[in-house]
C-alpha cells in the first residue's frame, strides 16, 4: 500500500486531512469552512496558497463541476486508481478494476511506454443527481 508523504506545513497537513475525511471533491471555500469548524481560524487566501502548492506537488488534483466551478480532491497516493466523480455534486467513488489495470499494463508494453501515472477520474452524474427519467408514454 502506498503512503502519502506528510505535507511540509501544518496548514497543508490540515487541508490534506480534510480531503482524507471526505468522499467528494471540494471548493476552496468548502475546505476553509471545514477547517474553521474543526480548528483555529485560517484565511481564505492561505487556503488558496496551500491548495496551489498541493496541486503543484501532485497531492491534489483539480476538476470542474457544474460547468465552471473548480473543485479539488486527493490524487491516488500510488499514482494509480480509478474513480468516478459526479459533475453535479462532486461525489467521488473508488472504482478500481483489475481489467483496466491489466489493459493499461499491456497497452503500455505494446507501445513501449513506461506508465508513471495511471490514475483515472471519470466524470458523470451520480444516482442522486441524475435527472428523472421521462414519463412513460403508452402507445395506443
Ligand atoms: Zn451527484
């Protein structure tokens, strides 16, 4: 099992802890709200700076929901992992699949590639956010 290195600052460590306790990607404001409810105050600008550093370090990744809202979540610690993310509510579900892992390894070998990151984040709509099915129209 891969371990994620401890972030270099206490603020970054607190932010990573917030993400570790969530099953969804979060906006920076949501991260700050969660930090404020569990510990000492932290400025929004500080959270932005820490999230930027965690992105650059490869600890976090960025996605977009509702067409334009930036949200952030933890990258898989091992550089591999398959996840589904709802593009409406940012729910994230692990969906590791041995067949996909095997396909990645075989395809990389076939083309002479050495894969350094095989994580996959698929986006769609979760069951709770899916639009209702159209009413059934009976043929007469
Ligand atoms: Zn959803």
